[in-house]
């Protein structure tokens, strides 16, 4: 039996247990319905390998900006409230691209890139975390849209300030490199 892995945008929290799969990923608007890591891996492989059209990713920033102002909600993955990876997975799903639910799994499963393009995901290690603990959607002009933390809404920020530059862990894409 593995652990159910719930991710906040600033730390990882383990709760409960799950048979066979160490992770549960929640589908778009239905937090009571889940699918396994294997299903999420298959979705990412279908989205990122074998000629995935990156035309879909061009719409990601526009879709993400629709949710600017939505309040942060731990574990949230709907317009009622988002955490960081809930925002990225929801926005991607709205564009027909299915990615894992947690920031750490998105980072592990998507294709690494050196320079993010509009719609790619950018990742951070916050508060000296060992692994990736935050994700934002790159929208161009050195800016990202993200769900920062409790009490704050989804917002656009510059990634050029010292805080984000120091915490930067890398960028990932669903497109072929």
C-alpha cells in the first residue's frame, strides 16, 4: 500500500493510503473521482510524445488569465479555488491536455526545457524544500500566472525578481523538444 500524496504549493503532505498506486490524480471538476498514476502517465505520454501538436499550448496563457483573481484554496482544482498545481492541471485540461495533478509529478513527467515558451510550466523550490514545491504557467515577457498561497488570489508576477530567481528549479513542456 502506498501513501496518498496531497501537494500544497509550499510543501508536501502525506495522508491516508491507497492500494497499488502511490498517487491519486483528481479529474477536472470532480474531486471525488480519481485516476491512477498509470493513467496520468499515459495521458502525459499521449500529450507529449509521438507528434503532439503544440498548437494547443498556445491557448494556455489566455485560458489561465481567465482565472486571475480566483482565491487560493489548498487542494483546489476548480474555478471555486486553486492551488498552484490545481491551476496548471485545470488550465491544461481546458485546452485538451491532461497532465498529472501535483507539481512534483508535473516536473517529473513533462519534457525538460532550458527556455520556457508561452504556456510552458515553470517550477520552484520554495522555503528550502528538497523537491519542487510550486508551479506557475509562463505567459511570456518574464511573467507567470500562479496560485501563490492561502489568502492570495491567482495572480500574474514577474519571475525576474530575486525571490523567484533564487527559487527557480526549471521549466517543462508537453511539446516535443
